[in-house]
C-alpha cells in the first residue's frame, strides 16, 4: 500500500490538474492475474476496480476473439 500512496503523491505533484488512477497487478495462479485500480478519499486508499484475467497463449485464441479484443482495446483509448 505504501507504493500506491506514493503514486498518488507523485501524481499530485507532477500533474495537479489530473486525477491519479494508480494500478497494480498480482498473480493469482500461474495463468491468472488480478488487476486493481485504486481510489483515494481524503487519507483513505481503497480498491476502486478489480478484474481477474486468464493468461492464455495466442494460439489458444480464435481469430474472432483476437478481432474482438483489438476492437475493445481501441474503444477504451
């Protein structure tokens, strides 16, 4: 949690007009990760969003899945 707190402080100093959205990743198993986005209210840091993702080799995805992934990535930028 210290690192996330430091991330908020650095973001406040370097980018005072923006909202910091620190993230962290943690392996759950060998082929699953959890991604966390943190939020800050006053002096309290909480998990704003959490997602779990299965890591798979590219050859285990269909062309349609890869196409859908590429489209969704473009929509979020």
